[in-house]
């Protein structure tokens, strides 16, 4: 459904925005399957008709190559929305529920119901995909929705604010842009569900504010994701493992992803083989600087640089380490055995730095 292209601004009044969405939801139109299908089809049109603009926005915000942008964001959402459309009627249908014998001959049904008005906070590393993916789920369930894009990906936020009202029901789906204080003001209002992707610090703020209204929340936060390499004495299997490690560490937003491998654990005797395989494969995967996304901004670039400059780990760089402050790019970097109490091993890295920790396995323990 079409609508105004004017993006929502905090000055318009968040209270009236939320109450307007509750009126739309209360009218019952978002519950209708026809409405839900129309919104999902609108998302498909948005992704296909505006694909080049999406690529340009992601390139401007994060330096993403178009193949990465399609694989991790556009393509993922297209597949997800198509799957939802195929299954929507079945998912929304009532299901028979068992009843106790004492209630015979009564029958019971479990009827799926939308929650109401949903708030979606998207992140900066997958700013399109993790805005539209939860949005599509909320719309498929029959909710009215507010999307708050990350201000750290301003081109993508502007794209969403300009185009979502053109392709979706502009009375039931709103985009609110702005900095962190706008998100805090949004959380002063009551929502029926809040979805947030980001860091633990902001997650705590959102959960605290949501608790005042007993609002349920769904969080996707960061972590230290290890990869354990249990070496197999096969050249083919070893190369497959290395290809997967590189894909899971560097191919998504230069390692700026919560699911990126944070460090590797490998038996000491196999570490040299693993490092050489990683180095030779990296040279094939990333032949030009533009093959990999850049670091988000100067602050993140300096943070990652600080991890490399730490005197405790500077001598353990076995591959890479070059940094270009002009382009905010850092080449894939491998560190061997940094101290376990160093910052790079105690903080989420969220960048293209990969520590390898060697372990010694006593034969008597096998």
C-alpha cells in the first residue's frame, strides 16, 4: 500500500504516533490475512525495485560489496518473506487442542493472535536485513510496527524512512529516525513487544525501560564465539574447514557481526598448518581491499587499532595487521596466543582480528 514519503520525526510527537498506531491496530485491519499478504508483497517489491539503491546505501555506510549485500541482507530477506507468504495461511489457522475427558463433548482451538503494536530496533552492521526481517515477521503476525533504524548507518536509515511508507501501509508501519536519545524516548511508551539487535549495554537500558510496562522483549546481543578445530588428517577436509572459518569470520561485514568467529582453539601441533592454510586462502578470498567491508567509523577503527597496539599482543601478529585510517579498512589479521587476560580475549572483538589459541592435549587423556 502506498503512503506519504515523509519520514517520522521525533518532533511530531511520539505519543501521538503510538496512539495512532493503536487506533489502526484496534480497527482490526492488520489482522486480516489479505492485509498481511499485501504488506509482505510490498516488501518484496521494495527489495526488487530498489535493489540498486540498497546496494548504494550499504556501500556508503559500510563499504559492503554488492555480492555481500545481497547474500547477507537483500537475498536473506527475500527468501524469508517468500517462505512466509507460502506458509502464512497455515501459520495463522487455528489448531485443535486436546481437552480433558471431563469437558466432553466440548472442543478447543488454539487461535494465533497478533500482539498489537511492535517496536523494532535495528543494528548498524546488517542495517537493512535486521530491520526488514523482524518487520516482516511482525507484519505477517498482524501487528502494527515502528522501525527505529540505527543512526550509525545513516544512508540505510534514510533509505528505509523514505521508502517504507511508499511500499507499505503508512498508517500501520512507521519509521522513526534519530540518535540514541530518540530510542530512549520511544521506550518511555508502552509497546506490546520490543525487538532489539545490538550490544549488551543498550540492551540493558531497553530491558529496564520495558520492565516498567511489563513489555516482552526479544534480544540478539553480542558474544565471544569460539571455533574449535579438531584436525582431520585430510587435505580436502582441512581446506573445507579453513574456507568455512574464513567465511564465518571475515566475509560478513569484516567480522563486525555477533555470529562471527571470535577466536580459534586448536591443538598446538596443528597450529602452524592451520595458520599457513588460512594465510594462503585469505590471499585468494580477498584480492582487493574493496572485497571486504570497511570498519564502521573512526571510533570503532581506533578501538580495533588499540587491540593490535596492546604491548601484550603486538608481537603475536602472524598475518596482516595493516590499517588504513583514510579508508577505515583493516586487513584480515591473525594473532597467535595473545594472553588470555588481554583485551582482545576478554572483549567481543567485532572486527577482522582473529586470535588463535593453542592447547596441548596429553595423550594419556585420549
